[in-house]
């Protein structure tokens, strides 16, 4: 299932009524599929020692593919030959924050019949909520509607700092004057918030993330300049910032620079478009989280 198929349940434009449970809008079959992947995700995020005070309320559940071998209960395995996973059933032990940057620039969509970036951001938040929504964890959804994301994150510092892991879902506004400005500003906000673990998920329109410098019809790809940036771009323009090979190279360089900025904080990032498959999204998420755990 493509992410575009999930977007129809969410508003096209930013500033709509607040969405508290985007995970409930996803198809039931997909939610069941995501539930099967929670064990692997929790094993990647759980850094508490098995016998620490944070492990109060331990319970047992059937072993799932991806569970940490350290979490396997030895007594049932030795006495009854049952493969069970030790899991924490105490509410609120692990706190996850999902920050959705829903502002005017997220209304952009290159295909009139396709989803907007705002819809894709909420569909992404719905998948994340389903992956984390279980008794062992608390999921806090925070919607930020202004263009200055770092400043708003700092304003909500007290709420965000409670989380053990934080997701930031944003489009990483492309500035033609300084393509790395957004990455630096987000990194500066993270240094103030002192969030040790997290991930930036960059929402892009398919036209904003072309694999090739030209479209199938042979025309040079162009896109609308970011809001607030006065740039004249004609249909046949070869402006290196907004079309053609230079445009593609600048977008890739922007994401690479973001990852370099995040490495110093132990964070990770990847790009999501509406053409991505939900299985691909979940797989990429698990790989990034597993990589973070290994590096710690």
C-alpha cells in the first residue's frame, strides 16, 4: 500500500482542526500489520537495563520477530520450552513525542489529484502513532503551525523534554539563498532542548524529490519557490536552485547536510514521499532505529 492511499483521510491544508489520533484513521488491516512490528521497534528503542527501577510492572508476551534476545524470559524457556518476551506494562515508562510541522508551505502539491505535503505529514504521524501505541509507551502528538519551527520547539521545551525519543515531521523548508539554513536552525534548537535521541522525517512532494533531473516528457523539472522567497522561475528556466541537475543536487546536498548536523546529537533522518510504500517506510524506520541503538 502506498502512502498516498492513506492521505485521503487527512486535511489537504494546514491550519485545520487539530488531529489528536491520526493513527485511528488508518485502515484496520494496516494497523494490524504495524502492530506486528512493534516488538522490533520497542527492542530498538528500549535502553533501560532489565532489572532497573524503570522496569517495574514487567509482564510476558509471545516472542515476536525482531525482539531483543536479552528480553527473552529464561525461566519459561528452560522449564516449559516457551519462547516469551519480557515487556514492561507500566504506563508511561517510555515517552515518545511526535512533532508535526503543519504550516502554510505544507499545502503544496505538484499533482492536483494527488495528496498535499500536509496530508502526507499526518499519514506519517498516523503510522508512527500505531507503531508506538502500546501500554509500555506514551505517545504525545504536538502540532506546530508557524513557519519558524525551531523557535516553536523551544517555546514548547518543557513538554518536549519529557520524551525519551522525539520525531520531527517537517518539509525542511528549502531556502534558495542558503540551502542549509533549515538544518542549522533545527540543530540549534536540539542543542537547546538537550534531546538525546530522535529522528527528523523530511516530507517531500514527488516533484520536490526527483530521482532524475528531467521528467518523463523530457521537460526540465521546476517547483514553486519557498514561501517568502522572491524568485522568478519561468517554465523553461534552468535556474540552478529550482530546476534541472543543479536543483536535484541541491536537494540531495541539503538532506546530507541535515544528517551531518544531526549526527552530533545522535539523531537520524530520512526523506518520505507519497509514492513510498508503507512497508518501505516501516523498514527504513526500523533500520535507522537499529543503527542508532548500535552506535550508542
